[in-house]
C-alpha cells in the first residue's frame, strides 16, 4: 500500500499538465492554485468537488489514467479516509480492472459501510474472482454488524452459482429468507439462477413461482434453466406464460426459447419463434441471429442455418463458430473447412472451440494436410494449451493414420487428464495397437488417474478386434474395480467382445446383469447368438424382446433373419418378412440382402426372385446375392444373364460379384467364358483373390482339364492356399485321377494339416479304386495329426419346432423311438432287396 501511495503522490505532479489539456472545466478549476487554497479552507466543498470529478465523463471515458491522478489528489488533500470517496474509488478501479488497487483502498479504510462491502464483493464477482468474493463475504459477516442488503446478497449468490456449490447455495437461500429479502426481484432472480446452474431446476421453479414481481430477467433465467437441463417443453410453456403476463420476450428469452426448441427437436415451434423475431424486427440482434443459426443446424436444416448466417449484417466469432460447428455436426465437413478458411481470410480469429470443430471435420475426411494447417494455426494463436484442442489434434492425427504425430501431441501435454488419455487410447485401439493402448492404461493407473467409461469401451474395441478373451475379462474386471457402471453403450461393447471371443455365456451374464437395456444391447446379444449358430436361443430371446418396452429396428431383424437362414426355416423367415412389411423396415438395404440370403439358403428361389424384383433400390450386395442364388440352385444361365443386366444398368461389379459369376461358369462348364470374365477383372480394378483362383481351378477340373488346372495353380502369383488345392482334389475325386489327386491332397495337407476335408477327399478316391489299405492309412494319419472329421448335421422342422440330428448321436429326447423306426425301415429295405435279388442272401 505504501508503494501504491508513493506512486499516486508522484503522479500528482503531472496533474497540472493533464488538467490543462482536458476539456472538462472542473479539472481546470481544480488545477488553479487559488482554487486549491479555497478547497483546503473548505474540506466539505473539496470532498464534493473530488466526488464529482470521479464521476465526471472525462474520468469515466479514460478510467485507467484518470482514477490514479484523482486518487493522488485525494491523498494530497488528506481525504483518503473519506468513506464516500473511497467507495467511489473502489467502484472506479473495478471498472478499469484494477482490483489490486481497489483492494488496497479497501484495506486502508478506517471505516467501512455497507456500500463499501457491496462494492468490493461486486468487484470480485463481476471479474469472476469467485473464491475471493466468497472470502470477502465471510469477512463481512465476521467483522461488521451491518445488515445485508439486496446488492451484497445478489452478488454473492451469483458467485456461489459460478462455483457450483450446492451447500453454499442452500446456506445463502436460508440467509435470504432470514433477511426477508426473498421477495426482492433482484435477489429472487439470483436465487433462481443459482438453483438452475447447480442442477436443481425444480427448486429454482419454486423460488420463481414465489416471486410476487417478475421481470424479463426473471423469466429469462427460468426459461434458460429448463433449456439447460433438456426440458425444452417447459421452457416453451414459460415463454407462452410470459406473453400472457404482458411482458414482451427480449433477445435473451428468444435465444433461450430457440435453444429449448433445438434440444427437443421442436422444429415447428422454432420456426414460429423465428416468425415472431421477424415481426418484432429483432432479427438484426446478433445473439438472436446466432441462436437461430444454432437452432436450424441442430435440427438438421443446415441450408436454412446458412441463409440466416449470410443475412446477418453483424457477426462475431460465435456466429462463425456456430455455423462451422453446425456443418461439422451434420457431416458437411468440406463446407466446414471452406467456411473456416473464409473466416480467417476475413480477419476473424477462430477460438479453441472453432479449431476443435475443424479438427473433427478433418478427422472425418481423413484430411491430414488441412489438419496440419489447423495445428499450425493453434500454435500461432497460443491455443496449444487448450485441452479440447489437444484432444481434437490427437483424434485427427490418429484417424488420419498418423499415430506418431498423435503421440507427439499427447507427450507434449504437461498435465494430461483422463480425456487426453482416452483420445490416445482410442486412437491406438482403432488401429489395433492393443498393447500400446494397454501401456497407456497402466500409465494412468500409476499416475492415479481414474479411467472413465470411454477408456474401457476403447480397450474393449481393440480386444474384440484381436479376439482375446482373457484380456476382455481383465478389462471387465477393471471396470468393476473402478466402479464404472455398465451403461448401455459399455454393455453392448462387452457383449460384442464376448460374442466374438465365442464366450456366449459371459455375454449373457453381462446382458442379464444390466438393469436398463436399449435396442442396441438386445441386438448385440441376438447377433452374438446368431454368430455361433445358437439360432433357437436367438429366437427365444426375441420373444423376450417382444414383451419388453423396446421396439425392434432393422438391425434386430437382420440378426433374426440370419438365425432363420442358418436353421433353413422358411416358415420363420416368412414370419419375419411379414413383420418387416408391417413395420415398414423392409426398404432397408441390409434387411433386403439378409432376406435374399435367407430365401436362397432355405431353397426358395422363387421368393428370392420376387423380393429382388420388388426392391426399388438395388445395391451391389443385392445383385450379388441374386446372382449367387441362381448359381447355387443350378440355374447358371440366369446368373450370367443377371450379371449382364447389372452391367447394362451401370452397376459396378466388385470382388464378390466375380466369385458369383465364376461359380456360375463352373456349374455350366463354360471354360472359355469363365477365363474371359477372370481376365476382365483388371478392367474394374479388382485384384483376383483366393476365391477366384479356386473357382478357376474347379472350372478346369470339372471340364476334365486336370493337368491344365495343376499347371494353373503352380503359376499363380501367390502361394496357393489349401482351398485351391482342395478344389483340384475334389475334381480328381470326380474324375477318378489318383495320380494328381494324391499330389493335390499332399499339397492341401501341407497347407493345413488340421483340415479334415483334404483327408476325406483322398480317402474317397482310394475307396473308389478299392484300395482299402490306403484308406486305412489315411484314417490313421488323421488320428496321428489329431484331425477330427466334423460330424454331418441334419434338421427338420415339425410343428414350429426344429429338430437337429448328428450322425450316431442319441441326444434327442425321442432317440429310442427314432432308432426303432430306422431299424424297421432298414429291415424292410433288406427284405425288398433280397426278394428282388436272391443272390444277396
């Protein structure tokens, strides 16, 4: 304080020059030495003159210099102890953001009144020094017996709201009631704002309803409070009530109402507010314009939002950021980047939020170069310390396949929080770098950073891609250890990873433990059962879904249709198709393709053709399914005709298309046509794969060209896999060529020693030649290598129940009766055979 006073005394020597240059006559009069003598003789008059000088236009126009000079004159005049002048100085220093000077004046005051405390608390509150404001309020309660007034209470309540303290808020509300100021509209509105910001909107409503007088600010506070917690309907009801109370909604009310409409998707009501704005002529207000842009883009009407943006005569950074963010949220990523460039060219300086939105768009487009340019801008504008910007950079670089750059950003964050770790772990997980992700997870534990739900979801995603059951269980264990509750997102992720790891029991345990399940969770469980062919259980689970409150979607039916196709149950498939027609989900391309696959596997080519013909939009998967259906059912001519029709309609074939048409050529023995198609794949930018090579070998083999097939395999540009040799081996079995068959079998077994198909095909060739000794050797070799032949399976549907049979099993509940009937049939056949051919006896 002594240094401050010394500075002010020194500044007073400059008063003469400053007074001469000012246009205010009060300053000229004060500078005149005879006037000073007169003021010294009359302290009261001098006090009034200095007070007017502090409040004069010249002082308030240039407060930073004026208050120091006037303060120096107050000290030299010996009036530094005057409470009125000190209070005015505190208020003045607060206006020019000199809170240390204001506090110095406050500390030196020998006597303080309620205005002093109110000015100091208000100064701290206005400049968001919330803890200091709270401590000043506690000091006021301890050191003075002054009664609280509405200004002190309103300021400290606003401080408590910013601190988000429920306890402090409740204490202040009690104090308001005690002082009898609860009906003061200024204090009451502050209490409403306090409860709204700490999440107690119903308590805020009680206080609001109890106010006998409500201003536009009171209504705005309550409307914004409901909008903030997602209760947009109530916000709009309050807007209507406000109009009925003869209060005209101001720009803050309109902005809050538009925010409420965007939260709940009330597009019609939002347009009505827009019309009201145009009628009132308030469209030029920048806050309302920003709110309108935000409303339209959040409702998915991006073009309408852009029209509002373009017609705004005055824009600020929020205007540009809102439009850029709207483009990003609606996946108009190119437009977002272009608008960002336009913003910078027009001289605007994007903030951290704008840069984060652009980084998200760059990540979506995998646009590394614009992402790097945005990164350079953040460094230039000193935004590199912004946590959201850093997380956006990590996400952008990882999605642009530049994990090294992402890790550099991560390593450059001095005190990384859980959000930064999550961004880096998610980046590693997306690229399948599970062990790097786990290293970061263990680093979090060493630094005592508690993982969040997103941490575990990212780790589970990587674990599912690598199919590591043990690791998935460890992650699940950590979730339990850190009390991370299984929400529906994490639950579906766990079910998915357990299903992919063939641990369906663990998946079902997670499913059953979840108290709340959305349709995504149900779908994850249904797909889990369908993946491991537990088709009957999937259908039973669907019955449980039907009595729940969840509504099946297109993904639900894809899982169920997959289960029906694996059961080859045409009746169940028809039932699901009927349900799809009723729900209107039959237009989804995934559903259509699943139905085509189901009808094909159930042997109903007619139903598949009818569905294909009635489908308006046919994607390449749909065409492939139908081409393959005709080929599998022996109608290769229709397959090839459909292929030609697809090309004529401008549909570009893909990898699977050529597998289907080559398979059709194989069935028809069209060797030359098949090779022409095979060679034409390069014209469509398709590189042949194992399936294509296997089709060509089978095509040559079925045509009896076994040596050409062998030569074709040996000239392949890739190492032949077992499936290719088995194609040749299968052709040798049909042709009865033992020499090439033995060679193909040895090569197939060498490629995959555990595949039973190669052994069985070779065994069948020997058996066809009557070489039973060789058959025995093949069987012994299978046993020696631990190869087990997969048992054949048959099923039949009777009275809506599917009965499954495996050769020589006895698991069916009516097995004894079934085998008795089979034995009777065998005896009956033998009797008929012996009767027809006596030599068989």
